[in-house]
């Protein structure tokens, strides 16, 4: 059967999903920034406890991201994403009420899952609407990073001004705006397209299915999908460092929540610049080699945080040096993210876009669950600065193995 030629995505649809991108990804940054500051400054928790709380946000996502992606393919991406984004509005205001480790752990599990599936939905929406084109996906990433640039600054500033109450109220308001921007996004895979009969709905339709997990992990048989899944695991593991010992290192160096928010914003702003040019870079160079190089730089820079900060003698010089490191790391991450998304999107069928996002999220969350507690307890046992080098060395070893595997990945042809 002859495949219909695509006329390209509609600008109206792209603009709508770009707007949602501004708010969806930033929800991650707001809540990830606030939990270590709240836990250390207000509750006096250790690095190990903080790392466990940061890891808790990925616990449900680790097991249910694939199911969430399958639900998006089955019932419509927009519909499922609305449900999870709406849930964040309910969870946000509860944080300041809690002061015990296990209560915060449970709330982190629930809210983290809702935020993660919301961002997963945003990725699926742009993959479907943009039809895997790295240029449009790069622009989406740029818009997403506008939100992640603005949000951490305000979250940190409001924490300094009014504590956890004011900061988490801001996070809740951000979720409300995200919900309403999502409402304007069209459904790229309506239920009728997925052969779902509204009149024959059954509870079993929304329960996890072994076949969904089997089909998802079967995608790992595609070399490009397997490579990018592991590459994103390594790349995003640096985020685990940033949201645990990086924050506590900065706090002990005398940086306020506002300055830490600015450091978070700097990497996102730099990432927006990198994302804008990722489509051109992907068409000009081998995407696999670009991903290897950018991931190596990302891991090296975050591992060298104590060396970079150690060059400063005052709070402001430490802040300036860390800021420069964040900018360089942000550019490399910004270049790599759309390329990772694009390589996966063009390596599978249109009907598998939600499924491949679920796989990607599962690999991300595997690192998100395991690494932060390890980082925290390594810091408690060996020392905070030493833990940067230990974790960074382990990631570089994994990256070396990925480089060997990259030789088996066929050449990627951009759309």
C-alpha cells in the first residue's frame, strides 16, 4: 500500500504544544529544586535521606511509564496527560504540611509520577505533531527550557522570601497554568484512531498489560533505540547529581536558594540555545557521535563541580564559577536532547511513539530511582566532594561501554 505523503505539521498545533512545553518540563525543575532545599534547610535531613527523597519521585514512573505510554497510544495522548497534569495541582499544596521523612517520601512518589507522566505526554505530543522532525522538536525543547529557566529562579526566590509555603504555592500555580495550556493542544491520536470504543470501556482497559511491556522492551532490539535509551540514562544521571549533592554542596558554600535557582536556570537557558541548533547539527554531523561527545562533556563537567567551585574564594566567585560550568553543561545537554528524541521517533512507527517515550522514561527513571540514594549515601560515607568523583567515574565507564556498542548502530538519516 502506498504511504500518504505528509503535508507537515500545522503551525497552530505546533504553537499550542510549544506553549504546553514551557510549563510541563518546568514542573520537574520546580519540585526537584525545592525538595532538597526544604529537606535540608527546614527539616535538617542528611544527604542520604535527601537522595532517597529525590529518587522517590521516579519510583512509580520506573514501573508504570511504559503503561502510561501505552495508555496514551490507546486512549489519546492529550486526554491522559490532562489527568496527570491535573493531579499535580492537588499534590503541590500538601508539601509544607509534612515534616517527616516517610510522609514526604510518599508524596514524592505520587507527585513525581504525575509530573513525569505529564512531561512524557508533552514529549509524545510533539513527537506525533512534528512527525519526528528534529527541527520542530528542537524548537519545542527551546520553549520548554524557557519555562525551566524562569521557574527555578522564582521558586528559589520565593523560598528565601516566604519559605516552603510560598514556594510550593508557586509550584501549584504553575501546574494550573500548565493544565490550561494543555487544554488548547489538539489530540494527535484521537481514541477512534486507536480503535477504542467508548461504549465498551472496561476497567481492564486501563490496567497494566504484560503485552505492553513486552512490546516496549522489544523496541530495544532496534540498535538506535537501545543506544539512545542507554545514552539518555547516562545523560540524565547527571541530573541526579545536580538535584542531590550539587544542591547541598552549593548550600554549604553559602549560596542561597535564589542563587541555586539561578544555577538551575542557567543550565536550562543554555540548553535552550543548544536545542535551537540541534536540528542543524543533526543534519550536518553523525547523530551518534554527537550524542557520545555531548554526553561525555556533560558527565565530566558535573563530576568536576568541587574542582570548579574550589577555584573561588568568596560566595560570589564560587557562584560565578559554578554558573559558567552550568552554562557549558547546558549547551551540550540542549544539543543532545532533541537529537535523542528525534533518533527514537524516526526509528519506530507512528503508532509506537507513546510506547517509545514510555521506554525512554523507564530508563530515565531507573537512573532516577537508583542513583540519587546511592549518591547521597556515598556522600555521607566518603564525603560530599569525593562522591562527585566516584559517581562521575562510574558514569564514564558506562559511557565507554556505550561507545563500543555504538559501532553496531546503523547510520541515522534525519527526516
